[in-house]
C-alpha cells in the first residue's frame, strides 16, 4: 500500500482547517525568517573570515592601529616590501570610509594604483556593467562592487557622494571575495588627495606571495623590516586581518546563533502545540479512521504528516522571505572598511528547510504516538 | 458454522479499584445474512458486544470467532487490516470527517485497498447512488441534514463490501421520517445484498426491522425474539 495516496488527505486536513493552519504557518514563517537571517549572517562571517587553501594574500597594516583613519604607512614601503624574497607584488591601498562605526550601509573607497591593481586582481573579478577603459581613463572613476551598487542603486555613468568624495561610476564588478563586493575602487591619488592632502600616505599594502606556505615567513620578514621604523607594521593573512578588525561583529553574530537556536525551539513548540491541539480536538475522528481499518501506525503517520506540511509551509515562506529581503537589500555589516556580507544563499535556505522538516516531524511524533496508542472504544467514549 | 460465534465472551474494565463487567460470559451465534437487533437498558453491554464483533475492542475472556477468524488472537495491526476487509460500522452520530466532502468520506476506507483512482471513483459513486445521495457528493457534512449524513455514513460503511455491517443506534439521532428512511435503506442492503447486519437500538420500532432481536441485561443475554415479537416488546 502506497503512503502517497494519503497525501491528499493530509493536505486537506491542513488546508481546510484554515484558521489554525494559517496561524501555525505564520508563526513558523516568522521564526524561520529570523533563523535564516541569523544563518545568513553566520554564513557571511564564515565566507569573510575562513581561511581557504591556496590563498596567498597578506595585509600589511600600521602596527597597533585598528581603523583606516589611523593606519598610515608611507607609500614608499612598497619597494622595500617587494624586495623581500617570496613577494610577488605589493599594492598600496588607501581606504576611506563614509562611517567608522558598524553599519549596514558603509561606503568604502579603496584607492589603488590602477594598472598594478588590474594586473594583480583583475582576473578574480568580473565586470558585469560599464567599462574598465573608462575606469582607467578618468581620475574620479570608480569600479563599484555589486553589493554596494545594488544597495545604493548605482549604475555606470552615475556619480555618487560619500565620505566627502564625489566619484563617477565607471563599472560594476562581481567577485567571490566579499571585500570586493562592497567597495568602490578608485585611483590611489584620487583618494589621497580628495580633501585630505595625504599624497604618499596609504592605509595598507595588499601583498601577494609566491606560495601559501610562505605566508607566515613573509609576514614575519615584513614586520621585521619595519620594526624600528617610525611607522612599524603588523602583517596578517587577509582573512585573519578581517577577523581582527571585525571581531566585534563576529562576536555579535556568534551570539545571534543562540537566537537562531531559540527560533528553532519556538518552531518546535509551535508545531507540537498545534498538533497536540489538533489531535485532542479530533480524538473521535482518529478513532473513526481506526474503525475503518487504518492501523495505529498509519494514523500516527498521518498526524506526523500534518506536522511536516505545516512546518515546511512555514519554513518555505520564512526562508524565502529572508532570502528575498537579503538579496534585494544587499546588506553587509561593515566596520572600519571591512565587510561581513549577509549571505542568504540557496544553501542557507536548504539548511533551513531541512531543519524545519525535521522539527515538523519531531513536533508531530509525541502527539502521533499518543493518538495511536489510544483504545478505539475509549476514544468514542471520550469524544 | 455460524458467521459469528461467541463463547463465554467477557469484557472487563478497571475503573479505580472497581472492575466493571459490561459483558459477562455471553454465548451467541449469528448466521451469515442475518439481521440482528440488540436491545437492552443502558450499560447492558450492547455497544460493548458490537465493538467486540467489529474488532475495535478485545475480549478479556472467552472466544469470539468471525468467519472462522479468532479475533482475540490477532495483533493490533492485523486486527486493523481485518476490519478494513470485513467490517462496515455505522455510528449514531454519523462520525463523518468534517473537512472532507461526502465523496471523500466514502472514499476513506477504499484508500486502504489496492484500487486505482478510477476504481475507487466507480465504487464511491455506486455506494452514493445506492444510498440516494450521489447528487450531494461534493457537499461537506455541515451542508447536509442528519438523515443525509447518515446515508453518507452508510455508504462509507458498505463501500468496501464488508462481511458484516454493524450499527450503533443508527437512527438514534434522527427524526421519525429520516429514521424510517435509514431503516428502509438498511433493509434493502440486507435483502438485496444479503449483508449480515447487527444493530444496537433502543427503539422497538427500529428493532422490528430486524429478523431477530436479542435482549441483554447486565452483560448477559436474557431473551431472544423474532421480528414481530421484538417489535412488541
């Protein structure tokens, strides 16, 4: 006997008890929206901070400084860094942010030497709109990361103001690196001079080494080189640099995980409560099914099925709502020029739905077991 | 050999420190194709006997054999499968599933059988036509009168062509004319299809439709009468 033929019965039980089902689904959807949002932040932290095999980028920052406004290094460190064995290139970067505090809408300008930047990083980026030639030609031109462009509604040909800088959008870029997705790359001199007159001063150097195994030794060599200089350096792998700068955000997101777990507990309680109430109000109906020849196991399965359908319906709604909001909003938690994207990927949604389905089954198990163990004749007396 | 054989059939319940015995060593034979009415005061064991025969309750002692199957020896799951095959149950309060239409209610027991959707449709419509309510197949129970609901319940009980049809006061909640119509329908099922019917009733007029009336008191069979005799009680 195929269980599939009972699916319409389960669906009718859910859809024809509209009020009860709508309230349960709405509750599950809200909890799953929150859970998916928290998962999306967690995912963003992982993407932004987890080291991946094969990475060869170091960030050289001013020692004992934690924000771009105070990290000032002489640009001429570049040639000395490039002379260190194992270094492929060192790109000076001047970072200017519109807001030093943690925010969902920070505009980060990164001034870079255009030719060197394109030669080093161009291959890792995709120009999805606009023209690279335009960017090279115009002094005030910016290549804007896709997340920032979506959030601010920026398109090639537009100009925008942030942090006292007026820039022209030459193109929109897409990259696997979340830091690229949420910044505007401009000419180094343009950012250095834009109202600040800091020519020759940069925030950091992005250093590429020959081999991942050389990251530690090169970092030590760089910091050793400038140990006694007026502006000593602190060198990190790119991911650990992000982890260091954004540790407040990472801690908050870590705490938010508990909220996510709380959401799951709420879903479990909600579904279980809905099923318990439903089973209690339908004791007679389940006894009738058993009188007709439905086994206690099948009745239990039908009850669990209802929990599963309610839970999945709410889960799909909540997770999709979170996905749409995160996608349309293109949010990224940013601090001190470092971005933690809120990544509502399909994987996050799939995880949410699997969790929701499991909770739906768990929520229905106890009431289903109780209903299936009742004596039929006793149910009729009680109903 | 009788279709239903009860030997020393006893059912006991424990209620606190007391043991309640609604059936106490009952012996009874019901032949295939018989129409039997069970009468007696409240608590005499009528419904308990009906539930035992229908396989929704189990005897504490004694033997109960239906069509050669000793029901007491069947596991919970096997008993459910047996019910699906052999029993049609008509309740006093109809007990239709409120969120399902008349058609879907009648289809419910057929979902347990290896039938295609088309076969199920054919059987459901035949059953609904037999009880004269095919034109209301898409109505929900709340949209039907008591008599119509009971017709749907009877269609649900007979749609699997069960060996026995049991009714627990099937006219108990109906007005006189609806009760008469339902009894006429049960009579037709008995006469035309040769169904074995066992029915609990408090109403002598309803009992008169049966071929044999059994009177129970304190869990024992105290009197047995033919149709006319039963009606006169």
